[in-house]
């Protein structure tokens, strides 16, 4: 849990909510650690957060948001490879966690 602890929210209510899911599903900790390690290797600057926000009943109990700071073109190329990598990870359980690589790069690099 040490590697995952840095991603747990500071807000006490949300922190307890995330910890409850991780206690109920200890296999998520290994998956989160692998995904965060891969994200750090693929993207130059990232920040990762975990939360238990659910907008619909079918949303998984945990969201792993990876905020990626790099130019748009680099992000689009890397994020596709990243999606492919974690979607095929044997520990990925989409009913338990959603992994969301989010572009947080310089707006002047964005283009359609």
C-alpha cells in the first residue's frame, strides 16, 4: 500500500472511501502500482489521484486519474499506447477501477 498511499486523497471522507475499496479489493493495489509506474515511464510529468466519485450506478468504485503535462501531439501518441497497455493488463478489472489519462498540457499546443 506504500506505493499507492501517495495517490490517496487528503480529504478524510474521500480518503476513507478509497481505503475501504482498497481493503475490499487488495488486488487493486498491485494494479495501481503497475499503472502508475508505467505512466511515469511513458509521460514526462504526471500527477495521479484516486477517488470514489461515481456519476452513474454502473461506474466502478474507484477512479484513477492521471493528469499528463506534455504537448498535445506527444500526449495523443503516448496515450493511445498507454490505453492499449493497461487495457490488456491481466490485473485490469474495469468493473472495479477506471483509469483516466487526462491531458493537462500547454493549451497552445492543442490542435484538432
